[in-house]
């Protein structure tokens, strides 16, 4: 009887804790407001602009490296270079500006690029859309500001992110080796391929 009572008490406690966590998550979710770049409130505009600068910095670092790899070694070399430098270059840009910067997608190649919680619903809801139909967003997270900007697939991307019919056998092989959980393929030019995101503490 004593064991049964303790089991019931433990179950009740766990249920109460879970309910509180769920309630807090709902409150936090409900409190998050998002704005298009054009409609960003004045008090959040500087954070938006800082994030845009960081996204551009990542692109300026990464795209030339990938272009060079494609030109010199083809898509197989580009996959290897991307694996070696994409995440470090993104982290480097974040360290320089003093806030978190990342890339994510509804079709991840690298599991380390999973989206932050505040962006997850947008990533899910925008999956399968064209880049032209998706706009950059600013999120008021209370003590922080989140900023997200769409990444659109271009022809160059399709050598590594296109359909299985488009990908060369050697590219499929290196992807299987380097990214066994790869989902980041099946895109066409103009598709939304993912998002740049930044999370800035309010000052």
C-alpha cells in the first residue's frame, strides 16, 4: 500500500511539473511577436540591421570558397569544403559581431544546424515554398531579438542540393559518407532552401 501511495505521489508530481512546463512554453510562445523587415518597430531596427550585416558577412566568406571548390574540383570538392568551413565561418562571423549566428533548414544536411526554438514554427510552415514567397522576419523575444532571412536555392546549389536524378553518383557517395543523415536535396532553383538566423541580446 505504501509503495502504491508513493507511486501515485510521484506520478502526480511529474504530471504537475509537466503541466507547468507546458504552460510556461505556451506563455513564452504566445509572447513572441514577429514583424517583416519593413514593419520592424524603431526600437528593434538596429538589431535587424546588425543581423543583416552578419548574414552578408557569412555569405562573403562562404560563397567564394564554394565557388572556387566547384571550379577546381567539382561538387565533390565543394561538399568537402562546405563540411570543413561552413560552420566555422558562420561561428566566426558570430564571434566578430558578438551574438549567435546560424543557418538552418526544413531539410538539414548537418544535424548541428537545427533551428532555435523561436524559429521552428516558421521553418516548418515555410517548407516547400519558393524563396520569393517568404520574407525576412524580426522576432521580439523579450530580452532578446531574433532575426531570420531566407536562403534561396540558385543553380550553383543544385549540384549538391538538387534532385537525386541531378546529383552525380560520386556526389551521392560523398554525401553518404560525410552526411549519413542528409535530407538537404530535392531542391530546384528559386526554392526556399533554408534560413540564416541571428539572436541578439537587447541592450
